[in-house]
């Protein structure tokens, strides 16, 4: 039971750390969102900044690789001793 709780806490911590990072990245990508809105007609920029879907997209693009790295570290094979 403890490894499951620990894994859940680590995933929550990774997500919590990535949230401010994804917010900053989303705001810094303001020119990209304006281009997407002008080019494709998708509502990406409002009067108060990027649309909600922009934040969610960048959050997934930041949290996803971080969780993949954690998963890779969690299930890496044990090192071979001796040589």
C-alpha cells in the first residue's frame, strides 16, 4: 500500500511543480496563440490572455514528459554488478 501512496504523492508533486511552469510558458507563447487565432480562426486569445485550452495544452505538454521521466526512473532495470 505504501508504494501506491508514495507514487500518488510524487505524481501530485510533479503536477504541482509543473503548473506554474506551464502557466509561464503559456503566457510567453502569446505570439503563437495570436498566430493560431489569425491563421485558423480558433479562439485562442481573449481580453485577459490566452484561452483556457491553451493553458491545458501546455500543462499536458509539460506534465506528460515529466511523468514519463518519472515512470522511466521508477521502472528502470537494476544495474548489473561486476564487469
